[in-house]
C-alpha cells in the first residue's frame, strides 16, 4: 500500500523517542516533524485531534487520512470522522496501540 506517515514529536519527550524507535524497528517509513522546529505543522494536528499530548501521527493512504494520537481521555478512544474530506482521528491509549493501529491500516 502506498502511504505517507508524518510523525509529530517533541525533542525531550521520551514517549516520542520510543515511538520513533518502534517505527524504525518495524521498518515503517516516516517523516519526523519536531514541534520546536515546526510549530505550524504541530498546531494543525493539535487542531484536528483536539489534543496536545505527543507523539502524534498523520497517516495518509489512498482512501483515507488518519490522525493517530494517544490520549488519557477514555471518552475519546476509537475512530471518529473529523470532516467530509476523508479525515479520521483515532485516539489510542498508548504508543504501542498507536503502532498497532498504523500497522493494521498498512498491512
């Protein structure tokens, strides 16, 4: 499957470092957007997810775009449409769950 994965991280965030390490270990290609260096991109994904917990990811496939993020709010968990342009947000309970969701969509 053709895809584009953008990962949004913070420089000193241990969860972000672990998430990127896990993606590399799974051989999932991605582009890293470091929020301290690219605040506009991070502001956009925060607006989509209504969340400011990192890391976050934007997975673009042929048919859908997914904003994938972790949250501590149990009411947010699961997949929800954001708009009519094929963008969905998927709230996860952990970075391991985020990786699972990405792999499930890709494979």
